[in-house]
């Protein structure tokens, strides 16, 4: 029998995988100049957003679930002088998304009610996964929006409804 917990884990694994594919599809349409463009000095570039997502996923699923040390340098994720090539960004996506998938794939269902402390707040793993999925999707939307600004009518939609 499939439990709601199993469905929750499987659905979130699928959402993470789908988000990664959407990011890859968008990046493949852009130039190195496009991924480093920002509307103004207060806005993030696609590079910043991907650095941020990679750091966030590694932190949430590394130290908070698996106990691995965090390699995160959050201030560097938002450095307005940070630039990367499209190929560097594509390569950067693999490790954090693999960590998420592997962690969710072996997570005991009963542990969804275990708690972790993030930024001084106690969260269940269920809440941590839900919040991380939501956070990821928000930034994927920003990446798509920037790509549409840069590409205009040349932007190719990944998924047609």
C-alpha cells in the first residue's frame, strides 16, 4: 500500500527533478552575457540565483538532514560582481540536485516528523522539504522571467499546458 508519506516524498522528488530540467532548458537558451545580466544593481542575475539555489539545497539537505558539513557561503551567492559561464552554471546544478534526490530517496518515512533547527526555528522535515520546494520554485520563476526579458519572442517555453 502506498502511504501519503511515500506520495509526499515521491511528489517532491519529481518537483525537484522538474525544476532542475526547467533551469537547464532556460540556461540552454541563454548566452554567458545573459546569465550574468541584471536589471540594476539591486537585482539578482541568473548566476546569483543559481549560486543561491545550489547553496540553499546543499545546506538544507546536507547539514540539516544528512549531517554533512555545509560548504555554503551565502553572502557570495549575492555578490553583485559574481559571474559564471553558462557551462559553469549547468555543471553547478548536478551536485545539489543529486544530494536532494539521494537524500529523499533513502529518507525513512517516519523521519518526516523529526525536527531540525534552521535560523533558530524548529521545523519538521516535512516542513523543511515543503519550504525548500516552494523556495526553489519561486527562484525558478525569477530565472524564467529574466530569460524572457533577455530573449523576448525568442524565448521557448519548456512546458505547454
